[in-house]
C-alpha cells in the first residue's frame, strides 16, 4: 500500500510516525512545502520573551528521524493539485520548479491553517509580522531586540496575541493591543475571567484598545509607523497580525464535504466523504462533543487525529471520541484553562444553560499558603449535563490541570450529580473536603455548605 501525507507538522508528523511504527510494510511519502517540520508554534512567545535561548527544543521531530523510520520525506515540495478520481497528486519541487505526479492508495491531508490577513491598506509595509512558522518567530525575535522598535502594536486578542503582548512587555516596549471584540480571549472565557486579566494588563501599562476595528496602516520609507482604527491612531514601529486562522483546504474544495469555515468534515476515523482520502489536524472539522462538527485548531487534537488516521489505515481502527476544545493560557500571572463551551458561546448558539461561579481558597483557610482559585461551570438547564468549565489560578500553586477531569466528564456526557460523586481524595496540603471543583457543582444542585 502506498500512502501520501500532505503536510508534516503536528498532525502529519503524528500520522507518519504512528503508521511507520504499526505497519512497516506501508510505503509512506510525506510532502511539505516548508524547510522544517513539527514546529511548536505555541512556544513562539516563550522564545521571543526570553524563556529560553535555544529554539531547537521547539521541534520534536525532523527529516532525519522520519527517514530513519523508512518514511520518504520531501521538504520544499508543494502539492499543487489532487486528482481524487485517478488517485494521484501533482507536486512542485520549490527548489527546481519541476512538477511531477505521484500516485497513492490512501491520501492523508494535513494542510493545517494559515493566518487571516485582511487587505488593509498598507499591509505590505515592513515590520508587519505574522506568527505561525519558525521563520516568523525568527523575524519577530530579531525585530523586537532592535532599539529602533519602541512601540509595538498587536492586532488580535486571542491566545497568540496576548502571549506576544506579554513577551514584548518583558522587553519594556510600549505595547498596544487592538481587537474588534470588547474582551480579550472571548472564545474561551467569560467576563469573570477576562475582567481581572484585563485589569492586570492595564496595571502593567498595556494599552488595551478593545472594540476597535483596524482600517489601515501608515508608513514612512517603506516601514510601518501607525495603525489606524475606527477610533484612533497608534504609533507602531512593529505590528503583529494575530487576527485568527483559516483552514488551508483549497486543494480539496469541491472534492470533499466541508463546514462553512472550509474545515473538512470527517467521521470518527478521520475519513472524508471522498473514498481513500483522510483529513487530520487543523484541516479537519472534528466532532465537538457540545457543538457538533467544528474547527477546533489545537495541537493536542491534531496529534490525536493523526494517530487515529494511522491506526485506521493500518487495519487496527480507533474511534475518535470527539473534543471539548480543552485549552490553557498563562499570562500576566493568570493561569487559565477552559473546556467545552462558555456562557457566551452558549448564548451565541442558542443553547439553554445555567452557570455557577465560585471564588474559593484552594485548601483549608488554616493552612499558611491557602490561595485563591476560581471556577465557573456551564451546564444544561434541563438534563444537568456538564457542557463547559473554566478555571483560574493566581498563586504559586497552579491548579489548572483539574480541567482534565471536567473535559472527560463532558466527553462522557456526565451530569452534575454524577460528577459530584466522583471518588476524589482530600488532604489539607492540597485541597478541601468540598474542593473548588466539587463545591460549585453542589451549589448548582442547591447544596451550598459554605459557612457564612
């Protein structure tokens, strides 16, 4: 059997490594138009911000490792077309310009995403950067170290944007954050979490310009100097565009079923509507266990989808259990995680929910180092199934990994009474008898035992 993998980052690397391990008789060819593979883009802000100096740790695999496993790796080779009826791809060697066809028995598409770049006037000016590839990270790090760069504007208050804001803040740059939404990270967290984060950012001197739309960039001598919005102008020696990402699935448009975002519909084994074509990673619309097929672009989902596709092709199928969009962020002393849907997301999707929010100490108050932790749960107002949760931790003890249990509870369709009876431990060193996870669930059930 001959298998072609289109794209070799998180999902693609996971796929080819798994398939090569479980079925050594399969001929695997991996094509990628980049010069490197398996880059952890989520580490860009950490590297830029000086958490570490050697970026080699941001790559968890390379061409040599894959080739040692018997995989044919073709870097700087772009797939320019896919013929799903005759089962071949047309490939362009980006070094030589040569084009050739390569046939397959199974095609696994891992095209990933690409940053959204609206056609703002002046967007072609120098010192306007994207943040996706290793090459982008190199350019950003070089620019921010320049003494000429004093004012940095970040467009987009999602995870990437906020993490880079903190990195630039560490360089003592004057940082402005712009977003058309009226809150930071609104997709994942409700106001109970974003309000204190925004307050801390303002306290640290970040110029938050939320609820503003960028209209153009101004420049001098070919370099950006200002960002113009519908409400003002902001000095900029450097700009980061982090508005969002779109699936890179144009090659399969009209050939497979897609959702409106152009992410590819797949079944529980990552198979598309076109025979012998799989889609994995950020190209795929994975089954969200609350919202249905959704574009949930997270590295954790990508690597698992690659594993599932590999096992299916190898003849040992696994059923993908769906996702909850479990995620986390650690910025400006705020350690946040969420899973499932927020209250705001429920409203946007006309889902009837109830919520419970709690701020509590992580361990008994008699302990010398008891610290604040906050949690919000979102649940179905009729059947009491958990649909979402958010956790905020602020002290030296980080409690965000408790979100894993709540993610599994959503995946399994558990109700609040069922979660309240999970067998958990109690030890004053770590938590309370009615800890910060169980207490909001009990409160939602009308069992508030908090001493007044």
